[in-house]
């Protein structure tokens, strides 16, 4: 069977060719990423495990896809740079495979390339995932003296109107394909990302210096303190693992709770 391979840095923007293909993506293997993959009609998929983290959120989508009939796996975050699919394919080592993938011979310790060959024999999924919850929320509305604080489960949900807001984003803090242009599509008053375990070559925090150069305070949340792909979890229990210079100048520190840090950034500016 001649099954195409699609290699995509982010599962949020898959090409039409992904339908029926085996997907290797730089995205984490959380629930929101799984929804993107099954919506695109992929046959099987390999993600980054993002260190697995709190509640095993980094592979929760891989597990859920099994029940939708999709063979899926994840590579170890220490084996390849998250958000860089070519590196995932070249250096990735499987850390977890769901039962559908395991039945095809995919197992921990296998290279990503070998896993792709096994997944080419996968049947197309016929099931569905549970309905996706609302992935955009307002944690604090704008006032005459502070910017709004917006929560987003994925950077794919950022809108032009989010410029000037403080954004709590469930996505990893890695540049897609290492491209600085992917750091953040708007000039926010501040941004928080998940560190995805930081991982190989510290890719999980690579957005921070790029945003610092743009004058945007930014920080990442420790993967052990909050679920990746879940802005609510970051807001409730997240603690900072890395801060860029622009956020440090505004008083943010490693170990600070996200809610406290976001309030500090929001109050530093008055919305236009």
C-alpha cells in the first residue's frame, strides 16, 4: 500500500494532503492536538510527548486517538526538538504508542522512521473524539487601568484582536520549525506558554528570546505544574519555569504562579 507521509511542524495548519497520510508532527500529543489531527483526516500520527507532564497530558491525545480508531505514538521530548517535525523524523525515538500502533509493531525505543514504516499499514480511523470544549476564555476582562488576560488552549486560536492583551497559551514555548516569525502572531502585553519539559536543545523555551527582542514579556510554565494544551490548568496551578528579560524587568520570577504574573503584566499597561 502506497501511503503518503506528511511532515508538519504544527498540527494546527495541516495541508489537504494530510488526509489519508501518516503524519509526523512537531506538536505535542495532548488532546487539542489530537482533535486537529483527526479533523484533518490523517491515517496515523506521531507527536512529541512534551515530557508527558502533569496528568500525562503530553500523550493524552495519543491515548484518546486509540478509542477513535487511530494508531498514534509519541517521541521522547529529549530525543528531538518539539515543533520541528524534520528533527522528529530524523532523531525522534518512540516513548509511547497506543494499542492501535502497538498492534502494528510500534514500541518504545524504536526510531521514528521505523515507526512510520509500521504505521503505513494502519487502517483509517472510523471513530470520533469526545466533543472539544471551548478552547478560548477570558480570565480577567480589560479595565480602565489594566489589559485583559485571555486564555487559549492553542496558539492556533490567537486572533488579531488579542494584540495588547496578556495571553495564557496552552501551546509549547517552541518556535515552529525554528522560525522566529512563528513566535506569536500579535504584539501582546505579555505571553505565557507551556515549557513541554524544555526538552532537546531547550526547544521548549525557544520563543522567549525572540519575544524579548520584540519587547514582549514572556515566560514558560513548568510542565509538572500544569497540563499542556490546557490554559485553564496553567491558570489554576501553573508555576513559571523560565522568564525572558522583558518579563524579568517587570518583576516576574521563576516559581511565580501564572495568575500572579499575568496580573502584574496586565496592570503595567492601560488598554488602548
